[in-house]
């Protein structure tokens, strides 16, 4: 996958940021299989990933599976090019959503301090970066095509939503479905704003499921909104 990403980045760079539309969805589906890696590279980052990002560094394996790393700028250019196809962006967004839900669901009910605060922060940074990608795509498309793109993304994210489970039964399903159902009930109007507060809304569902008190829930939501906004702004400047 690393070799593919580096080759695609070369092609995207030569083509002025564009990618053959026919490649977008298959590449997004391949990237979705590496959501844990892309989540780190697009999100808060890691010294280990940076050290292993050069072309000569191979993939590696740990207790969580096989990983790969590429330079953040290369990944960001590829994700941006892929995302011009709304179906491809939906694939990436849902993969990031699942990975975020898995990270939140892994937190123990009695967690405090960094063990409680770190997973929401990671979620917010990754989703905020994808928000910046979406914003950059819309700006390039112009008003009419941007509205069509946004509508297709919304339809993709709210299509065939499964029945929800309780948090105790299946916490990952509960977090994903709760967010997607909330998105659906609001309709296409304001869907951009709803996407940009996704991390905060998922954290709110999660913190309630953990039974955290109101003050802690409000603090986690506020921090998620701020982290997501900061990541969106920083990534947007990288895309300029």
C-alpha cells in the first residue's frame, strides 16, 4: 500500500492535484483498510510514523497488526485528490468514523485524566483534517457543483443505516449508528455544520453512555470542538 500511495502522489503532483476519477473509489477503499494508520498521519501524528515515512522504510508489524507510513503531505495530497469523487470521500469518512468509534469504545468506564481525554482528542484531529479536505474540494468546485458534492456525501453517509444496538451490546455500532441517525434527522440543510461537529457529537454520545457527569461531558465536548476546529484550520493551510 505504501508503494501505491507514493506512486499515486507522484501522479497527483504531476497532474496538478488531480486524479483519474475511476481510481478514486478503489483507492479510497484500499485506504479504508488502513484507517488506523491514516488516522495517525492525518491526525495528531506520531514520531514513529514520521521516522518510518521515507520511501526506503518498509511496513512494520506490532501487536495491533501491519502498519505503513508515508509523509503526511503525500497522504494529504492523495486524500484531497480522491475526495473530489463524493463516493470516495464517503468511504474515507465512514472508515475514519469506525476507527474513531473503536478508539472511544476501548476506553474503560472508570478511566480518568489522559486515558479519558486522549481518545476524543485523536478523534477530533483526524475528523477535523477530513473537514478541511472537504472544504478545499468545495472551494474548487464552485457553488453549484459544491452543493451537488455535499448532497451526494450526505446521501452516502445516511444510506442504509442499520438498526442501533445498545452501548453495552456493541459500543462501536452504537456510536456509529447514533451519529449517522442524528445526521439523517437533520436533513441536508446544515449538513456541513453537522459534519464539522461530528467528533463532538460522537464524544457526547460516548460520554453519556459511560455515565460521566454533566461537567465532564461538557468539558470533553468543548475540547473536541476546539481540537477539531484547530485541525481543520491547520490542515486547510497545508492545502492552500
